[in-house]
C-alpha cells in the first residue's frame, strides 16, 4: 500500500516538522479525556492543523451551526479504506476517525465574526485569528460509531471531553457591525444521536457528511485543487469509487449559477434530512426532506402539520406554494424559540442566508393550498377567546 | 375578509353575553418544592449517558433545574422520583432542546416524578416498545398559555404503552398524547387546562379508561391525520369523567387541535372503530360528543395522501351518562347553527356530527348512537346550510371491540 498524502505531509513538514508529531492513535475502547490523545488535529506553532495522514474535507452544502466555521477531517488506519456507496455514507472500516472542529474568526474583544465559512487553509487554523469552540470526533469501533465532544479551553491549548455538553455564550458581529447573541450548544453525548442516530429502529450512529453527494466537489489541497472523491480514492481511503462525474453531487447552496431547486434541496438535505427521512426521528411528522424524496406532499407542499405545536406559527401548511410568509417551513427556520425552531438542535440564531434561499424556493413554486370550505378552524371566536 | 371581521365582532359580543367566560375555572397552584441539590443536575445528565439496562436512576426530592433538554437512549432504564409533588425536573428558562426529556429506548419506565415548564414537549418517547409512565405530573406552572410546550406526555411510534395515575396540566396542544402507536392503555390519569386533555392519534388498539378530563378545550380526542405512518383504529374510551372542557382554545393555529371548539367532550375525528361507553360526560358547552372528519380541520382531499380515509366509521356510542353541555358552542358557524336549530337559549343534543361521509360506502358511516339525547348532523359539506336532527340513521349495532391486553401480568 502506497503511503498517502506524501505531497500534503511534505507541505506540512516545511512549516511544522521541527519535532516529529506522534501518529494518530485509534482507541478501540474507552473515552480519552483529552483530544490531544488522539493526535488527529494538533496545536503546533500557533496553528491547529491535521496530523500526518489526516485528510481535511469540505461539503458541497454544509449544516448550519450558528455561523460556526468547520474544519472536517478523515483518517483511517494504514491499509484500510472505506467502500463507496452512492447514496448512504461510505462504509467506513473499523478505526476510522472523523473530526469536526467548530470555530469562528475572532472579532474585537470577546466577539466572533458572523461570516461565511471561507473554507480550509491548508496550513491550518491560525489560532490568534480564530476562536476554537469544540472538536467532535466520530470514531468507528467494532460495535459501531461513537461520538465524542471535546471543548476547547480559553487558551486554545487543549480540548477536553465534555460528555454532558454545555452552552457557550457568543457575541456574533456581522460585517455591518451589528451584534447578535448566540447560545452555542455543545451537544451532550446522547444529543449527538439526535442527528447522527438517523435510523430510529437500529439507533446506530452514522456519519452524515461523508456521502458521495456532499463530498463530490473540489478542495484546495496543499498541492493544488482536486476533486475530493477522486483524492480519497487516490489516497487509498476509498474503494470502488466511480469517476466523480458519475457520482451524485448536491448543489452548493451559495452558488447562484446552480438551479434554485437544487440549491434549496441540498440545503434541506443536509440541514433537515437526517431527521426528516422515512427512518429518522422526524418521521413522526410525515415530512421528509432528504435528497431522495420526490413526492410533493412528503416534501411539505400543502401538507398539514401533525405535532408541530406552536411551531406552526399559526399557519396551516408546511409549504404554501408562492407564499413563504404563510409556510410553516420558513417560519420554523426564523424562530429562535426552542419549542418552535428547526432544526431542534445546533442552532440558536437564525441563518438569514439559508432562510432567504428557502423563501425564494417557496416563492418560486406555482399553485396554492386554498382550503376553500368554511371550517370550524376558520371560526373567529376560538381565536378571540384565547387572547 | 371584511365579513369575517364583522363575524368576529359579532361572535365576541355573543360570547360576552352568553358564554360566561368570566366564570371560567382557573387552575390550582403548583406544589411548592424547594430547589434541589445543585450538583444533581450534572450528575443526572451523566447517569443518563452511562445508564445500563436494568438501571434505576433515582431522582431525589427537590426542584432540579436544566437549561438544556435531557435524553436517554439505553433500553430497560427506570427513572424514579420520590413523588410527583416532591421530585421535579424543571425546565424553566430552558435555552436549548425541543423537549424536557427525550427517550429513544425500549423498556423505559418513568415514575413518581414531575416535569415542569419545558419549552417544548414534557416527555417525548420516540419509536420504542414497552413504555410505562406511572404517577408522573407534567405541568406548565403558569396555567394555560399558547407559549407553553405542545405535549405533556408524548409517546410516538411506540408499542405497548401504559400511562397510569398521571397528571398533565397546561399543554398548548395535548396533555397526554399518544401518536402513531399500537397497544396502548391510558388509565386513571387526569388532564386539565390543556387544549386537548387526552389525545389518541393514528394509534391502533388503545384503551382509555378511568381518566378525568376537565377544563381542557377538548376532553378526550381520538384523531386520525393524513400522511402518517399508519391510520389509527380500535380505540375504546370508557369509564372516564369528561366534564366542563370549556377552556378557550389556546393552541397555535394550524395544529390539528386548534380546530377543536372550546367545549368539546369526547371528539372522534376521521377515526374508524371507536367505542365510547360508560363515561360520565357533562357540561361541555359545544357538545358532549363530537364525531367529525379531518375535512372540518381544513383538509382537502386533493392534497392528501391517496390512501388516507378521512371519514369516521363504525363509531359505537352507548351506555354513557350524559348531561348538560351543547348550550354555548364555540365558533361562529356552530353558534349560528345552534341558534338556528334550537334557539338562543337552546342546546345542541349530546352528539354533534359534522356530516362528512363516504358516499360510496353503501352501509353508511355506521355511527351507532344509543342512550343519547339526540344528534345533529351539522352539514359541514354543505356549509352548515341543511343540518339534520333525525336520529334514525344512527340506530345501529356494532360488535364490541376487544380489551387491550398489554400482557404485563
């Protein structure tokens, strides 16, 4: 087996090989207290960077997490590769370690910037310019995936296992100088399953990002741009992969040159589809927003809410074609009330740009959901009485 | 639209004159519980993470506060408090999480404990089997408000569920809500000041008995909604006390229960095979018993999942003790209908039927009513224009449904 990433490792070494870093360590059991024990991402020379053999990656359209930027990495033991699957996450071998570091560019004082993720700089994250929040690991063991949330200390020297999660208050400053408070939630270990336990029957955890349709895009590697699916295959991390042109590909939600429907569906797929699919925790609603769903009613078109509670925002249908202001889907995205907002986890502020995309998508739909008939629900007194 | 506004003013005037909202019952104070040991909250979260099958996690007396939701994913765990007025999990000021406690685990028991003031649902049990909820109080302590969480006790997609000796107060949707489940017993519990007291939705095989539902908007609801994993049926509602469910509907519009008129006793909506017997049902101002279709909640056939049956069929009502009620229905249409048929001081009879039927079904809807003061078919399909008081179509017999046996010994 050819050792991977020689060019990439070489590039890192120019900057950081003053002392030889310890290799990545896969713990087959237990829950190491410190992120450093894994040697997946390393603090070195004022930067946080992937260790040798650890490959950074990005997604066509990512999950929104309170405007956090994300450094994602994958590592597999020597000689091991994931098996390609077109629709589900790749079949990863035991020993795989996925990491995701959540961070923000620093603003003035204690603030952080509310900005679009510019993508990964191959030299790593410059610690003086970013605030690290947490690094989550998904580790593939014999008996399945385990999720481990590590929270960074204020000095950004160490991230410590925080199984119970916590709330991190943040002040987000936008480009126009406006400020917004966020209660960034580090999930507790059970809540990891709220998204990654996307099959309620098996209750097994699954990675969500590393699927062909999310990964099928170019990445700025240290040795130049390359398609990620191709690079994973080339690096020996992915077996049986087709040429990138033959693999599914989600739209980049921010790329205005791509069709609106494809961008909206990509956004819904990664932000909602892990729960709202036929097997996921959101299947109780009958609303499915994963990439595979095609039936308009299932996607929310003129669909009645089931157990939305006040998440309806006083609206009747998940999506009313042409009317984002009357659509529950858009309402739940602009709510910051934990009992009404969607997603339920991982967001405390509104993703304005994502909301705009979904509003545009609904606005462009033709038709309507006029219920026509006079109904008990239309009776005014029921509403008056509650005020 | 302008005419709606007028109707609204008129309805308000009628309400003020006739409805007597001023004398509406108010909910009683929540028991005083001192703050619990501050260290317990973090310990409890860790115990939920580390639980092993067979574990009993004890919650000591005191009000234990959480700013994020809790969850459990290990089978065979019991969470046990010292009593619903002693051990309290309080989510007042909660900042994250759509429920108080979320469970995705089989063989779960929650007992002798209270869950208060969660932002969203109190207890949600999603996709699990063999669930026991015993002597649990779920309450929003500020009384009925639209800002309260939706469901109190909320098993969904579950199988073999026992809810007993529990209390749900103040839910902005349903106090006790069992959805998309199979083999369910809800008994000897109390639901007060919720929009729906007890709601059985898209659930197959449920016995609801020995409960008290009072001061809700609707007392006990048996509902079927379209586009879900299964349609419900075979539900028995018996031996309950369903009285004075006259609290104004404070549910968010668009939810299925927001269409429930204040003053509804037992409501069957689009469900088949429901048996309602031996209940005490009284003083529900719209009607003591309502049989309706999801068409009355704003549903249109052309938007529905094609396999869904929106019509209530084989509804068996007999041997209940019914009194009062029907004297001040909620909603302009119903109020106008009542006045037109029975006069300003008159009342609807015990049973109100919205009149949606599957015309292709030659034996009719088989809504069989005995021991009731009468029935009115409101002619919902005809815009309430040709209501009918003829009780003869409802003189039929249906076989009795079997009791639910949870086989718990």
